[in-house]
């Protein structure tokens, strides 16, 4: 059975355009401030150019933050798709979100299930906030302890 993944890049053309607008606007502000403030030696005369420079830097920073947050959102969406695909086991395109998937895992394992992973120190109750959004296989307390994990100090399984 062929798997149909809808591969979406981290950023789209609109994200690139938004980033470019903010970075260019910020660069223009900084350039104008430099031009405006050059040749004047008094502190008071440089107050305006300084404020314009700070505004430009804020615009550039905002553009970068929005750019990174968009990528983070794309990764989260992709993670949800892959989790849903993994759960469905039939390779079909799934439209579930992480909030649909986690209760299904918790429900199938039972609310008293203990979950953990090889790359974490603690094991948790499946309902623990520290386990929220994770896809960890449930196991018994003995199995977790044999794997070197200790009980979570928050949910105290
Ligand atoms: Zn916990």
C-alpha cells in the first residue's frame, strides 16, 4: 500500500515574503537613521536617529521571530500527521491533531499506565503533564526501573 504523505515545507512563499518585508523595512530604518545621524555630534541631535535604529532592529527581530515560530508550527503539524499515520497503520492521510491522538493513546493504555522512553530519566503516569504530547509506550513499573528510569517527582507514579 502506497503511503500518501503531504509534505509541506517549513516555510511557504508568503512566509518568505513576510520575513523579507520586515527585514527590509528594518534595514531601511537603520540606514535612514545612520544617514540622518551622521555628521551631527550632539547627543540631542542623535536621539531621533537612535530611536529610528531601535525601531528598525525591533522590526528585524519581529520578522525573525515570526519566521521561526512559523517553522515550529510546521514541525508540530508534521509531527501530528506522522503520529496519526503511525496510529492508523494503514498509510492513509490522517487529519487528527495531537490533542486527538494523545487521549487515544492514554485511553488505550489506561489512565494508570506508566509511560516513559529510553531517552528520558523519569517514567510518568500517562496523564502527567510531562508526558502530554509524547508518544511513549506504556510499561510496568518493574520494566521502567529495569531500564534505569525513576519515578517522576511531579505525578509520583
Ligand atoms: Zn510525571
